[in-house]
């Protein structure tokens, strides 16, 4: 196992770093480095810049319009974007549904859906969780009944991230009650402008409406929007969830936020406290260990070896690290982490770091928001059971 990058890989990283520096809007980068809220326009603007370059689908093979990068190149691209302060690409289109369409969709679906995802023009949402069906996703109840050349969909999805912006949504729906719960699930692509769809934002502790309820009341969906075979959606969902859990780990963002934590600690005068610095050091060790785990997987892929199925393990450690750095930031800032007046934060009233970075962005809000990371994408308790079965045997 060789964890060192080759000269060619280092040159590739330099190329990515230069391009991102020249093309990432400064106002967006400043917001990301200060953890300020991003608007839909901010996220879409960066997605379209990547789309124009052909890099929004950075993990796609060339036959579907992607750059055809290998695992190491994809990792380096993600790292350089994160360190430069680029927003996380909203994953539901290019990272999650696109691979499912590529692997299980037909040629017409490739032609119809992939270009809009690759360009950043179409905003996708995910319709998986339901009230009572989160980690136990196989118990979902949203029903799709085949009537002629269409499905009639009734039910509810919840915790739909950024669903208020969604133009299309990919949904798991129940098409049969025969046999095991997993065997009666299908995978549908639904236009969110279809009559009968209602989106209701859920206001969170931080004052934002990041997640939503989505209701389906006799929604008519063309049968041609079914991906793959009817009642085989559970297999497609597992394919997608592996991408989601690896994406949640996000070691590159953790490296960027570690540096921000150090800046906050120094600005607030707690970096010289040996006990607090011990906590930063322990966090840094865990981030390095997570990165080594990612690099081990990439090394195995590069050499053609079969790597362990450790998406769940990456998700467990990555989500716990995200919770820890947001907690330490909040503790470092003390009372200054509390305000929830976003308009005042956007105006920069808290004071600045050198380089005009907003000092105390909504640190408490970020802390509260990150409590969800150990739950979504399959709760960490469930992931530990999966790791015990697939990795430990």
C-alpha cells in the first residue's frame, strides 16, 4: 500500500488548485470560510460554473459526459475545492441519483435526465425518509399504484433537504405488499411541479428551513419515469446509499474546519489553554486517521484490489468528527456563539479575523444543525451493526 501521491497526481492537484482559485467567486468563498448561510443562488452559481467546465459530475465516466477521473483524482478535486472554500455540491443530482440512472436507467432516461444534472440547471431532491421510516427505510408506506401508462402516488416524505428548491425528486415508493418489505419498493423520478405535490418547510433550531415535508396527493407520474424494474428499487437504493454515506464523511471539509477552529480559538484567547488545545489535538488526530482510511481505500482501488465495503465506517467517523468540531467552535466562542439574527451576522457585526473573515458566525446554530449527521443517511447505530456484519464478519 502506497499512500504517497505520484508526480502526475501532484501536477493534477496543482491544475485543480489553479482553476478553482481563478473561478471560485470570492463572495461565495468568504461565506463558506466563515460558515455563513448560502443562498440557493450561491449554491447554484457554483454548480453551474463546475457544470460549464464539465466537472459538476466529477465522478462520472466519460461515456456519460464526465471527466473519467480515477479515485485519486476525484479525491484531490474534492480536497482542493473544500480547502479553497467552495460550497459542497448539493449531492442529490450529480452524486446520488445520476449514478443510479447510469447503472439502472435506460438510454432514453440517460438522454433525458443526465444533461440537466451535469450542467447544474436542474435541482434534484431526495424522497426517502418518511414519518416512522428513517433508518428502517424498508417500512416506507408512500404508495404508487400502476394505472395504465402512469403511477398514482400518495403519501408523505419528510426531512427532505432543501426540498423547497427542488425541481425533480427521486422517490422510493411502495408498489407491492407481497413478500418481504424490501421486495415491494420501486424507484420513481417525479417532476415536483406536478399537481398534487405540496412542500412544507420545517423550521429547525437554528431558524433555518433546511428540511421539508413533501406530500403526494394523487400525483400522476408517467410510467416511463420508473428506473429499472418495478419492485427492484431497494437494490437501486442500496447502490445510492453507498455514495451518500461516503459523501457524508467529507474528510476534506473536516480539514478546512479544523483550521477554522484553530483561528477561532486563537481569536478568542483559548488556544493557549492546554486542556482546550488537547481537545483540538485529539480532533486533528482523528481527522488524519479518517484521511488515512480514505487513502487506503483509494490505494486499493488504484491497484485493482477489492477494498472493504466501509462506506458505513466512513460515515460513522466522519459524522462524529463534524459534531466535535462544531462543538469545540461553540465552546471556544462562548456567549458570542449564541446569536441567531442572521441579518446581523450577514452584515458582519461580530467583528473580524485578519483577512475580513466574520469572527463568530452562527456557531451555536451550526452545532445544533450537525446533531443530525449521526442520524441521516442511516443512523450510526445501524451502521455499526452493518460494519460488524460486513467487515468484522
